[in-house]
């Protein structure tokens, strides 16, 4: 059963990774990012490759390689990051996998629709530059 707005581990990693990368002056390695986020290098690497294929981050191979932002953080929204991993945000108006109430009104009214609308609007209106400060402050910048 889907409860509320699902944010997968991959989306969470993607959001935190771009915030971290946006706060860096240059690039960061998968090892640096995974250490900071306390996550698996393998899982993180797959997420970063998806972000790279979507054109949100750029990768450099080799011993001095790593990842950096491919787009300006001021023009990149959290919705861009979410959709690079999960695809378009779709409303899930029912908590049940299969509608059980037929054509009767939802027992929650328009709560689910409202929640998805708020979620989409928040992702669309929040820029990566807005959240990068979390990691800048941490580094003492």
C-alpha cells in the first residue's frame, strides 16, 4: 500500500547529492559523497549515473575524477531532480492499490489530491541553490 507521497531511497540520494555537489567549488568523488551521506557507494554511483544521463550532473573519469553540477543550481529545481530518477510526478488519489469504494466519494475527501498538489508545487518552486546552503554552512563557507 502506498501511504502519502513516496520518496524512494534513490530520489533521496539524488536530492542530497545535488545539494552536496552544488555546495562544492569543484567536483566531488563518489567516495567523498557516500562518506558524507553515509550511504553505499554502489547505490550512490547508480543514482549519480542516472543524474548524469539526465544532464543534471557531469562525470569525469579517472583517478582524479568525480561529479559536478552540469547545470546552474539557480535554474535547477527539486522537481527536475525527482523526475530524473522517478519520471513525472503522478497523482495517486487512492491509498489502496485497487479502488475498493467503487464510485463512492473517497473517505479522505480531496486530501490525497491536495497533498500531491502541495508536493509538486514545493518541488517545482524549490531550487537546488536554495538547499545547497545546508552543505555550505557545514563546510564553513
